C-alpha cells in the first residue's frame, strides 16, 4: 500500500473524513488527531508522538528508527513514514477488533 492508501484505510477504520496527503509525502495532522480522539487516546503532541501512542496502546512495537523522522540526523520534523502508517493501521484494526 502507498502512503495515500494507508491514510484512506486508517480514516475509514476510525470513521473520519479522509484528509488526503499533503505536498510531497506529508500527512495531515488531522489524521492523527481524529484517530486519537476516536480511540480515546491523548491527541496532544507531534504526529510521531501521537503515532507512537496509538501503536503502543494496541501493545504493538513502535520503532522510531523506522516509523518516524525523530531518529534522523536533523530530527526530521514531524514526519511519519509509510512503515509507521502501516503499523498505525494494524494498531487501529487491533483496537477496534
């Protein structure tokens, strides 16, 4: 799946409007905010922080080296990778049963 298809899949699972994908490979924060709110998870913080919270709430492993940009030399801002989105989708599927 592509980033766009993962965003669409997560949106459908949690029942929020699909925010689409921003320019480049950016993901809109609305996806993370809506997912956290729908799952009853603290929606505060950066997208990587929210992603980690979603995944660990489902008792799945979260590795920022592969799932977001925090481990890059520049600390990469607030980017969640395709692999991170895949893990979020798995977490949402698990949490919603």
